[in-house]
């Protein structure tokens, strides 16, 4: 910067002379500001954009479950109920498994309702309802495995059987004579503690009675239902003791 020097002469009634020399120097220029905009906003909890000088601007967006205030409303993850949301159960992005069933969330813990024909046999919720109940290893339920020669059909083990037998629960039986499957699979005859019931030509019949009981109503579904040591059935069905008599040891006796 060039300096300028001048002599200033002061005059008064008596000339004092040019004895004072002033150094005149132009003032230095003030520092220039750059062109960046000043951000005067207050800092908040929202996201910042990538603009220069941004120290507090919140850019609203869609609220997602990420422990941040994405929509700039001062709240965090307010659109998600972590207690019941199966996609965010107990925390963001903690999705409940739904393989083979319907996932649920209760109290921040996952639950699972299996579809028809599926089951959670290993007790591991992470792989959902992993068991197929039409498979021979879990046929109808978790604890039923068919024999090697059998197949699983509609939740029931089926084995190849001779022409005069049918497969009941993975076992070949003759439904014409089997008391457990009399006339068809799963049709057992009555188990009578006072007699014997047998299957004849696909129907249950009372074979014999004991313990002073008899089949008085001829109904095999209740077996030997009648106690025959009473005054109305004394020793046999329908044998009633007359007036002044009573049943003693299967015979009517006078009083």
C-alpha cells in the first residue's frame, strides 16, 4: 500500500511555520464475508440435510421404526406399538416368525398360531410351525410316526392291507371281527366289566354275562346292564318276587 505524506502549514496571526507533518494512510479494508447463508434455526431432534451451514433444520419424512424422529414431530417411533406389532415385537425390526402359521405379538413377546395341518413340534419359535402333519414322521400329530411300510393319508397312517382287511391307524384289521374297530375304524365295542362283548359280522354282540348281571335290554352298547339279585329281577331278567317274598341268592323266598 502506498503511503502519502503531506506538509500542513499552520497559519495564525503570527506564522508558526510548517513544523507539523502528518502521515495520511488510507484505512484498511474490512474483511469480506463469504457467500454462505447463515443458519439461524434452533437445533432440534430432527434429521439434518446435506446443505452447507445446516446446523439444525429437520427435514420431515416418513416415520419408520429406527429410534429416530423421522417426521419431525418431536416423537420417536410413535406409529409403532412394540407391544403388539408382529413386525417390531419388543423392539424395532424384531419380526415374529410366521412360517406355517399366523404370527402374533403380545406384551412384546412373539406368539404363533399354526395353520391347519401344521404344528410346532420342536418347540422352537424361530422356525415357526415347521412340522407337516401329513408327513409320515408326524402323521396327524407331533408324536405319531408311521411304520416304514405305511404312508400318511389325511393325518392317518395307512399301510397296504389284504383285501379282507382295512388300515386303521397304520394297522391292518378285520373290521368284521375286531372289537376295537367293529364295522369300521375307530368303532369299538363296549368294554363291560360284568361280561364279554364280541364283534360278529361287523356288529357288537353280548357274548356272556357274569357277576349276577344280565343283558336285559338287549342293547350291546351298555352290555350286561341289569343286576339280577333284586326283587324285580331275581336270578334272571324280569323275574319278580310276589307279595310277601324277597330275592335271596337269585331266588324268591317267603318272608
